[in-house]
């Protein structure tokens, strides 16, 4: 990103230079620098879980225009790289990232961690992932009560900062990228909340797994519940839910390998 000093200097020159032609050149240079800076700020917002509506409002454009211009950046948040199979992202998975940001903010914490992703999944109440957790006694209220956070709190004044300034911890980023790998490994074309949960369960070092253990829930049992839930759901219901963007359509149950 261009240094703020460069932008500040160009802005000052634009308004202070008396020669109109030189001032216009400074204005053109300033516009180029701002155009180059905007994508990086948008990417920070996406990493923080900001929605397209929030980004569009901040930019003063329509949601469709913002999505068209920066859609490729959302893929980077989910670990999609050039040359890899293209996966779509369910509404639940998208909402999970946004909910995780809200949970981090609610708890007065400076970044999105795996524990916030767990709470976010539980907020997607109709998902296979939330139902598997609920079956093991892990409700949203229970998880909040047992929360094992990996980060300190921050002053309330800092919470007023824009969403794009929120970071994503290394562990949380691995989970988001891991969800894509879980879907890809199973030959599925859509990333759902269940893939986020599977990625969470795979790493015992995270605040999310520690929270589950504090709730006296075994990660292995939760994973088996998730598999059984997918087996017990009729194919027609799965297809309908997938069309509504609620979960991933699959022709076979999840593997525990």
C-alpha cells in the first residue's frame, strides 16, 4: 500500500499549488494513489468479515458494483488460489465470517479467533454443523459460558473502529483455508458451515476446541454426529437446502479420514 505520507503530500499539493495545470497534475497523481490503495483496504475488510453491503456503503457504490469489482478478493480469504478447482461459498459460511467478527467485537477482543468462528457456526442454527454441536449439548449459550479465549480484551473505545481494521488470527485463517480443503477433499463444490466445523475440530490447539472440551464435548463425538446428521438427512431435503444456500449438497456422507 502507498504510504500515507505520499497521499498526504499529494493532497496538500493539490490544494496549495497556485498554478492550475500543476495542481491538476497533482490531483491526477493523488487519484491514482487512492485507486491503488482502495483494493488493499477492501481486502482488509473482507478478511475481517465485512459484508458486501457494508463495503458498498463505505465506498458509496451499489452492492452489485462492489461485488463485481472485488469478488476475486473474497476467494483469497477462503484460500482459493489460481489453478485450483472453483468452489462456491454457502450463505452460512459467509455469515459465519461476519458473525465471527461480531462475536469478537462483542467480547472486546482485537481479532477474529477460532473461538469466535465456533460461536458464529452456532448462530447458523439450521446448519448441519450447529445441529451436530447441539446434539452434544453445545448450544450458543453454553459455548459463550464456557468460552476459552486466546486473546486479551481491549478498551471499549477501540471497538468503535471500522470493521476493516479487525484482524484475523493465524489459527482462524488456517481454519478458513482448511474449510476449503475439507470441501475439496470430499469432491464437493460448495463450502458450508460443516466444513468450517470440520476444520475447527482438526486442530486441538485452538480456542474453539478448548471451548468444546470445557463444555464437556468430545471433538471426535461432534465429528461423528456431523457424519450421522448427513447420513440421516434425506437427499431431497439436502438438495433443497443447498439450493437455498443453507448447506452443501452431497451424494455421499462425510468421511472421517
